[in-house]
């Protein structure tokens, strides 16, 4: 069991850091600042040092790729080192974000990702880029194929599984509260296929949150009571208890995206009406909030997170 959570600290000062995609990777935060100024040498050293920790590599590449002028600086790096798989992968993901912002073409992003994939075939990160790209511009078949390519290189890829769950949750919204929906089956399967200490143990909770997002949008249910109803079924209670027990036993602080899971789990615990358990999670989250799922359904994530945290900690 985890030790008691540390004090939350000076909340107002830390609130300014909310929703930083770097999460708790302080080394990445420092490197990102320099990379945004065109100094890519530190980014080079960071990615070399990350090695084949694929979840961490994907997290760091995505965060760097989202920075302003990432395409220009990554291209400059690639010109200096034409055979660098790190530079090519960073450029590829930066090109994906350019396309997602509708400032570049999906074709250019696709080509960049495939070039990067050829330089380091074992790396799932270029395929993660293609997965993000096909989520907006591709077909269902392309999205599934790119997910399979990621999973073939890293079976427990955290970011890719979250993207797949979000996509599956959007299928057949008219079926409503269907406990047999395919998104639940996929999440349960992925969790069961993973080692005991894998963060994918929390994936069934992610599936319930993503499905709620879809149902709320389809049926216009934006009241708090709808959330409580969604989390009151037997399956919801089972997966929540299982995920919370997993966190108590394993608490993968070493995982680069663990705060993503904690935000989803805290949100779900509040929806379930278990504020004491949510409070423990909020202490662990600290200032590292994530837009999802606090933005569900159609809410301001900053206001929703602060309100939820106040309720859980009894400071409302």
C-alpha cells in the first residue's frame, strides 16, 4: 500500500502550472524551453539518453513537437545530422501537429513519419505520429493499422492505447448505456494482456470516461447527475475498485504519463461519490492536471479541476 500522500502545498502558486503537457518531467521542461529558442543540442542529448524507453520517448517527442517553431528547429537539426533518427522522428511529429492545426498537409506529415520509421524500425514513435494523424484525417482501417504497428513495437504503449480507447468510445453513440460496448471489451482485454505492474490496468476507467464524453455529447446530458448514473453500474464499480487497488499496490510514479491516469481515476472517484479516495489521488496529482477528463462534457477544464479538487479536499 502507498504511504500517506504529501501535503498539497501552496495551491495557488502551483495552479499556474496546470495543464502543462510535460507533466512531472522536469528535465523535459528545461529542455523544451531551450528547444523553443532554437537550441536543439539539449533535445538531442535528452532523446539519446531516453533510449528505448518507448513510453518516455513518445511522451518527450510529442511535448517537444508541440512547441512553437518545432518544425523549423527539428529541420535544422536534421540538416546538421541527416541520418539522425531522433531528429527525423521529432520533425515527423512536429509535422503531424502542423497538419492537425491545418497549417500543413496530412500527406507531408505521413511522408515524414514513414521516413523516420525507416531510420529506426524498432521505434513506435513515428507510428504514434501516424496514429494521431489518422485520428483526424484517416479511415477506421488506417487508424487500426497504425495502432497495430505501435503495439507490435511496444505492447503496452500508453499513449497509443489511450488514443484507441477514445476512438472506440465514439462508435455507436445511439446504443447509450451499453455495458457490452466494444470499448469496454478492448480496455479489459488490454489490461488483462499486460503485466501486473502495467499502467494499462487503469485503461478500463479511461474507457468509461471516454464513453461518458460521447454519450453526453450525443444526448445533451451535461448535468452532474448524468455522470453519477454513468458510474453507478456493476461494471463501473468493478473497474474503479480494481484500478484504485492497482494504484494502491503499484503506483507507477516512474511512468512518464502516470498523472494522466491519476486525473482520470480522480475524476471517476468523484463521479462515484468517493471523495476521500479522490482526495488521495489529488494529492498525488499536485499541479499536474490534464485537460481530459475535466473538460468532459463540454466544460472549462481549469475551472472543473479546481472545483473538483476543492470538493475532494473539503476546501470548497
